[in-house]
């Protein structure tokens, strides 16, 4: 929901995303374990994960910023004053994660490209696009929906470290990840979910594009319009009124009968239909039926607006493989490279 999906995501889509993320993290742990064995370490540390990400500079720069903010957050929690933050910016005690990454990159970087990522202030296009999409998504929300939206944006894998470790079955591994490596794995799990949602939204928009528009597939997922709950409710009411057989618009007009005298007309009315509120009961039943159909239509609309499993599978197929003239002859490393 916080990454751009509908307010009530489909259970099938959530299960599929969970399976993909779990598979990717298990593969990443296996590769990190091999790297750790090569350098003779007893645990999987942050250096092993950084080594595996060294070729993807954009994601590595994003990871380095995350490690910096984790250090900054730990400083605030410990209650260090603002003056001390500026003085001890490169201190090993207060910048543990950042110093680990910097020392390791110094040992493997021969050209200086990786070390330059620490001073790179370039805007992250992916992060910027996600922020713009979240802002557009929040425009149509009321206070209760926005509170739920903010709460969902604060969720992460790092807040439940023990459950996350059990989910990855780290206890059965010979070489286990340490605390900093688990933080990085939790971050990569969140980024994998975000990347899957980004690609699934692109596929979804491509599948729902207008016929005859040659540039519709090139529009970014940032510009997806999210209907508000009020608009969805109005659409549901409209659908319910049009499909209701009891609606006066769908019933043909009654055949006019010749006028008759008062006593004869009253004699034809069944007993118990005068003075007992039957007309009011019928109208209330009609309203209840329309309300039920409106709710069902609104639920159908919400499900159709959510990311479908087909969107995720198509995103894996479309964006997961290598692109190029020699792609059929190259080795495919995996659908989503973390």
C-alpha cells in the first residue's frame, strides 16, 4: 500500500512477492557465505554484501546512504548533541557502519569510483519517483486513510529482527550473518519489494493503456492516477443503480387502467397494506439491496485496481532478463538482482 499498490492488496500478489523476496535473499546469503569463506571470515559481514553489490553503483550508493542514516539515527537515540555530531562525523564509535563500508571500499577500489559515492549528492531518480508517486497517492486521502498510509510507510523488516532471521533460517547456516549484515539484508528485502512494485505498476499501466496511443508505454508509473475512496464509492453506487432490477429506471411504466369508483378500488387492495408502513418497508429494503450491491461493486473496483499476480510475473519476465543482441547466449543470474 505505501509503495503504490491499492489500499487492500491482493493476498495472491502478497504471497508471490514474499516468495520472490525470500528466494532472492536466500541466494544472496549463499553468495555472501561463499565470499566470506574466500576471505577466511567466520561470519557474514557487511563487507561481503558490499562486495556483491560493487558493480551496481546506483544501488550501492543508496545502500551507503542508508548506512549513514542508520548511524545518524543511533546517534540521536544515544542523545548526542548537535555540535558533537559535526565534530565526530568520521569517528569510529559514532559512525560504525559508515566506517566499515569506507574502510572496505578503500581496500578494493583501485580507480576511486566507489569511494566517490560517499560524496555523490546526485538526486536518486528512483527514490524521487517513489516520493512523487506517494504524494500523488496521498492527495485523495482523508485524515484516517492518510494516518493508515503513514503507518504503513514506517513498516520495515528491521523492526522484527528475530522473526526476520527465523524467516531466512539463519540458524541452519554454517556461517551466520552478524547484526550489521542483518540490517543490510532487511534493507535489501524492502528495496526488492519496492522494485517489484515499481515494475508491476509499469506493467499494469502498460496493460491498461489506451489503444492507438504509441507513447502510452513510455509514461512513468509516477503519473498513475489513484481514485479516491469517495470516487470509488460513487462509481459503486452508479453500478449498483444501473444493475438493480428494482430500480424505477429499469422497470417499464405501468399500463394505465380505467378509473374506477372508490369502494371498488379499495376492495381490490389486499388486506394489511394500508396503515402498516408496508410502503416504507419496501423502500427500505430497496435501499438495503442497493447499498449491498454498491458495497460489492466498490470491493470489485478496489480489487481490480490492485496489482495482480499476472503483473508481477510479467514484470519478472520483461525486466528480469538481460537485454541485448547476445542475451540468448548469456547467463541469467536471476529475476531481480539485489
